[in-house]
C-alpha cells in the first residue's frame, strides 16, 4: 500500500471471510456518498407497504388486519416513530396527499415527537392534500407553542374540499388544540378569536379561554 492512498483510492483488505473497505477521502468516498444519496432519495412506498399501513386502520366491527410489528417488518425497521417521521417528511416533500394520509396513520400508531412539528405545520398551511384535520389532531397531541401560528391558520381558511362543512370542524379542532397549548402566545390567539364574526369560532375560543383560567 503506497503512502497517500486515501486521497485517491479505496482500500479493500480481506480478513478471513470478511472484506474491510477503506474509502479514504477522495473520489471513492464521493462515489459512495453519491450512491447513498440516490438510495435515500428513493423512499416512495411500495404497494405492499401501503397495503400494510392500511391494515392498521380499525373499522367498526373489524380489528386491524396487521399488527404494528408486521408493518415495521415490511419496512425493515424496528423504529416506528422514526419510520412515521421519515414517511411524513418524504410525502410532504413530494406533495403526495395519499402518502401523507398513510404516513399519518404510522405516526398516530407509533407516536409523535417534536421532530414531526415542521412537517405537520407545513400541512396546516398548504392546500395540495386533504389531511388538515389529522395534522391539527397531531399538533393537538404535541401541544407545542411553536405550532400556534399554524393552528391559527387552520381557523382562518377553509380548504376547498371542506367547503361543505358549515360546522367548521377543522377550525374547531384547531381552537381545541390551542386551548391545550401552553403559553401566552396561545392565550393571545384565543383572545383574538373571541372577536371573530363567526359564531362557532367565537364561542369555541371563549370556551377554551374559560377552561384555561
């Protein structure tokens, strides 16, 4: 082995039945990193994986068709929370509304963390999907002050696919989530909503403020 190999070559060394690879710091490492980027970027779910996630859904009178562990096995991982986060981020990045719905099933099954916040808040602000209520429900569970603006946004507009809903369910759920969110920022948002011309929003905000006091 010549001195300075790491700057221009890769090193392959057989040790028994194992081959150790030294990538160095030159072109070999660049090729390896480019290959890994391609693998990581191809994260779209297979039909089999989508079917497995749908099997987690509980319907009236019917238990889930698969177990959470079986879903993890389809993806080759033991980290359900991390899987949900990865699927959600990817679906949001690709603006794939169907995969957002599936990713949220995984997230609700295995749990949500503060790392999910950015993607969930993005869903509250955009109109290319039909998962606004689920996104708000997820933010309700996280109860993060960082989500206040996104929750307020969910009270201010009605996505086209919810235009029929005179009960303003999305806005009401966002107000309930604000009511569970700690901090003065949530208080101020609720106080502003008490001045709404919409009776449903106004009364919901008043109820949440009363509960917080």
